[in-house]
C-alpha cells in the first residue's frame, strides 16, 4: 500500500485558498470501488434521495450518506487510499472521523450550474478540520468542474439556499435569520468573469478536488463537451470541530451533545484515527 501525503505546498494552499487539486490521489482500483458504491446508490437510492429542481433545466440527482456504501466499499477505499492519514497531515489533527458522503449526477448535456453555497449553512458545525473530497468519475475540463471561491472559507457564513427554486438560486434557507443572503455569484460572473476569484480544475479520473466545505462552491455545469457528470463526495472532520447551532432544524444528525462548542460526536461518525 502506497501511503500518500499532501505536499507542503498543498497544505499551505488548503489553509490559504481552501481548495487544491490532488492529482491521481486514487488508483484505478480505488476509483473502481468508489464507482461500485456510486452505482449501488443509483440503483438503490436512499429515502432522502431527490431530484433537485425537477422539471427544469437544472434538474439533477442528489443522494446522501448510504450506510450500505460504507460496508460495500467506501470503508476499504478510505483504508486503502490512506485517506485518514492523508487528512490528519493536511490539517495537523491527531484524530479523523468520517462524516458521510453525497452523490451527484447531472445527465443529458443541458443541466445548468449547481447553486453556489457553503455546506456550513446546513451543517451546524464550527472548526477548521473539515474537508470534502470531490471525486468525479468522468474527465472534466475546468469549465465543467466544481467552482470554488478562493479563500472564502476564511470569510463570512452566508444564509443557505433552499435548493428548490430554479428562478431564485439564492432564496434564503433561513428567511427570518440575520444571516446575509447569498450573493448571486453566477449572475455576477456572467456580467464580469473576474467578479469573483473562482478556481476550477481540469480533472482526470483518479484526481480529487480537495475543498473546504465552508468555501462558497457551485457551478459544475454540463454541456455538449461533458454531457454527463457523476460525482461522489466524501466528507471528513478532525479534532477542532464543534457543534455550532444554525437557525433551522437538523434532525438528520443525531449528535451526542448540542451544547454550543461541544466536540462533534455521534455514533453515526466512524472514527478512523
Ligand atoms: O457536485 C456538485 O454539483 C455539488 C457539490 C457540492 O455541493 C458539495 O460537494 O458539497
């Protein structure tokens, strides 16, 4: 087993930008394992699977953590690719937990951008030791890949998006809260491609976009060049992560403690290190 470690410049880039490309982090066999789990979930969607923006040009498939996938192959993938050790090094964290995964499918060449958002608008958490490993199965040119606003993991937390209104992608998830409404990044970029400092990477199968989920991220549009895009996202956290309440409920999370500042613990999170 080859133990990969992030290079020093990647560690620094993650702290600075909140994103970098880990080229060929996964071997073909590891990617194959990820794909088997992905295909299992497409064939056996969980009760929380949904068609986002159904009936519109933005329509796409999204599913959440599936306990079967962990047993069927994700556990081996995480171990064989030494992902916990890799992330411990990336953050400087002694311990690493698996938070869960998400599955995205955009098919048919016409699905527009994923709404720009921060995952921390729906995860009631604080702390720096977080990551999304964004694993696309198709080769992607940069313009079909995930867009990330560089350094936005060090900025403010905006309101979430309802993820339901194709005509208003920034519609506030918490309308009665003090959280500032999400900026319309897509509209700003259409007016001026330099309006936001967005980074997107061209990827080959086996490459992983390593992104802090507090960063503003979205886009990953498909088109004639990339008619289908299938992505698995694995989420992990480390020592400094704590519970931090949000204005909405989070009944999907069964936490040991909901005292603000309590370490994030639940029997649902597998401790890897
Ligand atoms: O792949 C996508 O379209 C969105 C990914 C995303 O939002 C995430 O990984 O949190």
